[in-house]
C-alpha cells in the first residue's frame, strides 16, 4: 500500500502510574512513526483535547499520544515537508465538540492556531451538547483508513472494533503501559497477541508477503528495541497492506448501447485516477471471489470499501440501490454519469461528474481529478435528530 494520501490514526494511552521511561519511549515511537508516514505523504486523524500527565505531575510526558502526533505534523508543515491539503482532503481530520476549544492546553495553543490558519485541519463537529467519547471515536473511524493502536484500554478497543467492522486495517503494537482510564481488557498489547494468532481479523496483506512475520517484527520488547527499528518495521507492514478499495457501481451488462462508453470511461479515466491516488478499483465479477453468492459479494465489498464511485448511465435500478446503501452508510461517494443522462429528481442535488465519450482523455482525467477533490469529503446528506 502506498502511504501517500492514506489517512492514518495513531491512538492509545498509558496509566497515570506508568513507568516514565517507557512512556517517553512510547512518545518517541509515536513521533518517529508520524515522521515516517508524513515523509511518504500520509495524512492523519487526530483528536484535539487535553494533555493529561502522570499522577501528581504537571510536567513531563502526557499519558495520551495525540499531541505528539500533532507536534510532529506541525513541525513537518513548518519545514515544508508536508502540504496542508491534497486530493483526499486536508492534512489532519478531526471530530470536535462544543468544548474542544476550551480543552486545548495553553502550551499547545500556538500549534493548534497555526494548523488552523494554514488550512491543515478538516473539522467536523458533533451535535451541540454531545461529547461522548464513543461518538467521537465513531466519527474518527469514519475519517481514518488505518489504525495504529498503542497500549490503552476500552477506548482503543472500541476504535479497533470501529475500524475492523468497516474493513479497515488495525495494527496493534505490543508495548504495555496500561490505560488512562484503567479500563478495557488489555488494550493494544492484548490485541497484538490476537493478531499474531489470526491476522486476517485485523489486516490483510498483498500476495507474497508474510503477514505474521511482518507483525512480529514490530515488537518493541518492552521498549528495548530502537525507535528506528520499530518504525521501519511498522512502515514495512503498512507498505505490505492491501490498498483500500474503491468500489465501482456501474453498468455491467454488455448488451446496452452505452456499455462500451461506460467501459471506456472506467478503464481510461476512473482506473487511472484511482491508481494515482493509491487505491485499488473493485468490480464484483472480476478478480478473486470469496463469496458463495453474488448479492453477498456485492454488499460486503461495497460496505468495506473506502470510496464508492457510482455511475448511473443507463439508469440501472441496481446502481440506485447501491448508491442509496453507500449514502446511508455515510461512505465517501463520487457520483458520475454520461452527459445527457436524465437524472431522477431525488439524486439531482448530488454534484455529478458528467463525462463525454469523445472528450480528450487527458482533459477528462484533469476534470475528474478536480471533481474528486471537490466532492471526496462532502458532508452527509441528513443530520440525524438527536434528543437533547
């Protein structure tokens, strides 16, 4: 998997009575990982908030790692090693609440304000009055594409569930520092053991890579392995991951007159941009089949894809069903149609990319790239009613 454009979430915590030397090691590891990923063009999911310390301490390392990620990204941005935004969105994506701003530590205020001024933060807010950690984690997992988990407790375990149920890789590390809330059943360290026994529950690698060996090489051995060695091992594991999928919803019946034009559009324009952005196109009926029947293959693959490209040329009913599923599932949707397609009223409000069969391929690709950047992070269509 190419890391350029991938959105990575490094999450975890330590107990308030954790060993300080091991906690400093953990922060150094988080900084090393962030720098390694940023150097390859990755983007990040980072929650902004408080910076709690070890018990009875007002200085020293925090027991959460978010601000170590933020600081590393901020320094990289100031040094020109990363850009504030790219084709798949801004450098940092976050979920905020009405109280986020007041929780920013004064010592971190300059960093936070600098990142916002640079246009490096994509921010979505929970409904006013809602600050529950579980809701924030659900939103963060919607943003992220890979979770790297370090120690922690119930919060890390919940994030791992949110990511894995969406088909997104979870990479747990072995370092054990406890949990900031003294909860959970072992956090990332326990998940590391489970992943060694059944890695497919956590991540999948491309053919030719040994998943268990790659994971085993990420061991910190209680904080004794050098930061550079662990960072290189985790980065190598990410490189071996299967790229995130872009699911194609389109006319597949070769009999209609529009089929050759649709096929040409996907092969020359959609495939090109999808590969350029580090994704892998997925069409049910092509490639390896892991399912006993077609409907299961369609909806399982659709549900677990990072992006859904929906082309309604020919107004096929199955395409509308799959479009509705993706929108209801709050997935990222890119909507296309051949110029001249008569849109049904209920999808007219979606911004569609209108393509022409006789358009210059490079011009069409450039237009499609611009459309993708404008729409890849469009807000959900409906804000749910919530009791106050």
